[in-house]
């Protein structure tokens, strides 16, 4: 596991926490959906790089 994998996973988890926080603050749904998509993409990219599927 190299640094980029770690950064992608940490960023994905950070964004997931932002989704939870924005939902509690009653932010607009479009912002929450955009943040959730970014979080999912970062987490998926990090996991795929760890598995060696995406280089």
C-alpha cells in the first residue's frame, strides 16, 4: 500500500463524515449528494488500487 492509496481512503472517509455533518445541519440535498458521490469515488479508487485492479 503506497501513499496515494492511503490519501484516497482517508479523503473518502473525511468526505463521508462531511456527508453526515451536512445532513445533520439540513444542508441542501444537492450538496449532500455531491459530497456522497465524491466520498464513494475516493473510497472505491483507494480500494481498487490496494487490490491492484486499477493502477
